[in-house]
């Protein structure tokens, strides 16, 4: 029996460092850098060009917190020439006190430090999930979260009629007893009838068009979900984010528009937020990719709920989301170099909490097996 006790003590000491490692030592801090470089003659930089590029990452309880931000122009800090304003969607952005005149080239770099709540068993990240008690009724939120306008959300034409979406929403509503069931059934329908493809062309397709093509990126898919929810009076909107993926590089050049787009470690992403009975919760069927039968996981285990590598940057409620994706030039003859980069502060190596938890689980199983083996040996000696 003495051997068994010694073995248990040794194994416990071996396991302790793994438990300590698995518990995050602190919150991750990301540095998000956006660089807008324009080349041309007699350029005038205004809010029309910069407002959607200088949006402050929101502080969201349990998910992330904006620590600080700075703006540099040609390498010199110029944060003071901007003031904070709020757009129609509720985003806070930096507005120029007066236009900037430039010739030849100008480099405007926007840097933000964002603290992100760690995920997993040992993390402090808050998971926003589907409410348990749901009843149909008038939602107690601003009507803008139910907006369906003609330009994007409610776009309709002879070829792409919005009535197709209304008919689909009505069909799904018929077999949904409450708004929670309706949300689940909408997500399930979209998962079963659409196909995901990584979008490198840029832009988001209007839901009435996407319902015909049914193949698109995260923005296309979740815009459809938002619209189907709004039709049946379930408030919803889009969140845009970056997903930190070390070594991920996207390089797109639009020769006609004279724009080069480059992202480093920052995978653009969009997901939906929905509201029922006083609760906002995410819907994400593309991060991670969800298959048929994983409907609830697309909500309760949406990427932003389970990953601490998701950095939310802004939301789109009633506007056309493509207005935020557009990269504008200050003059007709100018060209643009636009780069987004995302790094862990001090270049620290990121190890996900999920990976560490796996180590702990596997180690624990090994410990149990070893203990059972030792106990069986002691028992055999007694008999």
C-alpha cells in the first residue's frame, strides 16, 4: 500500500504544473493595426473616406475591452486632430476636425490595444446563449433592429423578389411555437440549404439575391439569418470581427479600383446577433463551421462565445454593410494600399485554452489508468 501512496503523490505532483499552465495567467491583449496609404496628387482626406476605417473596437462585457488607441500620420502621432463621434449604427468612430490635404503620399495608421477575456473552463469569458423561456410579443428594443430597407436588407427586383424571403419566413414561423424555436429553425434551415465558401472577392450579397445563389461567405449567410429573423419581428444585426489566425495572410489587388488589400493574422469575419426576452446572443454557423445537427451549437457555442481569438470591431444594424467594406480613394488618380494586421502584444505565442484543456483531460485519463493499474497490483499481492 505504501507503493500506491507514493505513486499517487508522484502523479499528483506531475499533474499540478499542467493544471497551473492550463489556467490562463491573464487576459490576452491584441494589437489591431489598420494602415491606409494613399498615393496621388492634390488629395483631400475627409470623413467620407476615413470614418468607417477609424471605428473604435467596442467594449463588450465578458468578451473584450478597448484599452487605448492612437492615430499616426506619416509616422507622427496625431490622435489629437480627431474627435469621437457616433454613427447611425451605434459605432464610435474618430472624426477629423478638418480635412487633411496631401500630395505625393500619405500614411494614416490606426492602432488599438484590445483586452480579450480568456475562454474555456478556466477562462472568464461570458457565453451569451439562447434564453430558456420564450414567448412571442413586442420586443423592447429600438425599431432599427427590425429595419428592412430597400437598398440592402429588403432589396427586391423582378429577378430577385423579396417576397421569396417573406414566404420562407412565414413557412418557418408556422412550425415554431415561440421565438426561440423560430430562431433555431431559421438557423437549421440556413445550415441545410446554403453552402459556405471563403469570400475573397469582397462585398456582401443582399439576402434576396443570396437566397437564389445559396453559396457565399460568412457575411452573406448571416445577413440572410438577420433578415429572416427581422421579418418575424425578432431583432437582429451583424457584428464584424477579426479572427486571429497566426500566419494567415490575405492579399487582394483590385487593378481597376487601384486598391491593394493585405491582412496579416486577421481573418475577416461576420456573425449575427439576435434578441429575445431581454437577451442578446450570437449566431455563428461558420466559425467554427457547423454541420447539420449542430444547430444549437451555432448559437450557444458560437465562435465569439468559445474563442478568445475573436475581436469584434463594429456592428451594422440598418445600414448597407458594404458601405463599411468599401475602401475609398481621395481622388480619381490616386491608388490605395490598405493593410490590417493583428498581433498578440509583445509577440507572445498563443496557445488556446481548449488545447490546454485537452492536455489536462488526456493527462487525467492517464493518471486514472496508472492508479487502477497500481491498485490492481496491490490487490493481487494481498490475495
